[in-house]
C-alpha cells in the first residue's frame, strides 16, 4: 500500500490546493549483502579512524567537508528546528511548455493526490494545464530543503510532480563532447533517417521489462527453502465557493505586476 511521504499545499496564485505527496517510482534494486560464510549473518561495518587506530563512538562523530587542497572544515551541529506544516509547500512560479523543459533536469517523480478540501481546485488545475498544454514550474519546500519542480497533468485526472536539478548541477563541459566537423554524404544521411523511420513506434515502456532483475529474483527463489507464506476515509470537500474570486484576484495581481515590469 502506498504511503504519503508528506502533506502540503500547492500555491496556485491565491488558490491553495491541499495535497498528499507519494513517491511515483519504487526501486527495483535487490539488496545483496556480505555474509559470514560460517553462520550466514550480515557483516557489520564500524566507524574506524586509521590515524588514532580506534573505533569511533557516535558521540565523537562530527560532520565536515574536505577541501580540494586536503584540508577539512568541520560543520556546526544541525540546529534547524522541526519544520512547520506551512514549510511543506509547492509554490507555482510560471507555466512553461513541457517541450521547453529539458528532461536532463528531472530527478524524482511523485504522485500528487488531493487532500480533503482540495478536490475542486485540484481538478481545475489538471484541466487548465491540459487545455493550455503547459506545465507548472514550481518551488518545492520539504523540511529544510528547497528544490525546483515541475507539476504536470499526467492524464485527464491526476497531477504528477517531478523534482528537478538546479542548472548549476549540470556538468556543462559535456555539451562539447560532440564532434564539430564531420563529412557526411547524402546517402549516409538518408539511410540514417530511413532506419529511424523504420524503427519509429509509440513509447510503450511495458514492452521492456527489467530482465536482469527477473533473473536475480528467479535465482533467489530457487535457492530459498520452502516456508509458510504469511497471509496476506471518505474525503469531504471544503467549501470552495470563493475559488472563482481567488482565481480572478490571482490574474489581476499577476497582470498588475507585469505592467509594473
């Protein structure tokens, strides 16, 4: 069963859309551990200081950063208080077209589910994004972390959020890896285009399952001794009569800000 990782609010102009956030993807990683050959128990790793030749206790651990010249900077203890509810929010900044957002910036995907009181404005945002063929560029606040995000209509009824990398995360030198001058004949160009056209088809990811994971699971199952297998809120809409007024006020506010600019 999916569990919400946090509850927050989408700021859509002056409209607040309460939502619940769920991770959209689950890892297919299979944890394989080092075991003691004799007893098959997991190996434990200790925090060891090779300079002092001692095992370091938790109370003696501090966080730090190693500089390029080899020096280290010790960071102070994290004194950030537990975030309040209003710090877990998604604030919409602009509405670009999906084609204008380079996929290289996508990091993690999340499902957005309307919380009680958010059904109508949630549905309105889905429909508006679909009709305008745009996505929402937003700032996502989760605890002390801020990140860019894109909110888009995944289908005709559901919103999805993609947490994004910041531009400075991109290792820009990779943009120069391609050759600058290569002589290509017209026949080579035509054959390349023909090959692409022959292999062109709609995107169907279900046709490409993770065969390596299936192979590992089959191996694990074949080595597992037989065992007994374990047996396997109605949301109430908040009064949103003032939704139209908030939308009108949002439009007026943004138009006024752009006139000033």
